[in-house]
């Protein structure tokens, strides 16, 4: 199987793999080369894959979608951390995803303030009319 992990700005991983274990919102699932084609939502967590040489590797994914078609497995996610050591990948993934969530929270807060300002301006215009 060919595993590709795709981020919005780049392809994070593109390699042949023997097996994949991923986490969906309702639990973990595994895939071997002859697995049927399907699509699954991914929960934030660790995707485990065995490379062509038989070594287990890890990818921390920040949620996303997994699509299997033929021999191709595509994972689309907004963030991923790759590595050979599970503990290190977990640590880096937690830190990276926490920073991304904080950035999203800040952006949502700024958007809410802008929306409130627009509503106030419209109310002020309505009073003037």
C-alpha cells in the first residue's frame, strides 16, 4: 500500500507501507494491503504504520479523513507529527496540537469581537435613520 499524509500546505509523508492502524471516533481499526476500499473520519491520535522494511513508525494526526482506494491510502489532516519513537511523537503532537487549538481559539475570539462591533454599528445606524 502507498500511504500519503497530506497537510494543507504540503505532503508530509509518501511511502510504501505493509500495514496501518488508525483511530476513528468510534475506535481503532487496522488495514492490510487487500483491505476493501473505504473512507473514515480520523480522531486526533496516533496513526501507526509498518514501513516496507518492517519497522513500525508513528504519525500524530490532528483529526482528518482517511481514504483507501486500491493500493492508495490518503490521509488528509491539518497537522501531523512523524517519528520512530512513540513517546516523542506523542509529546510533539500534543504540543503542536495544543498550540494550533490556542491559535484557533484566539482567531474565533477575534472574529466574535468583529461580529459584535458590526452589530453595534448597524444598531447605531438604525437609530440615526
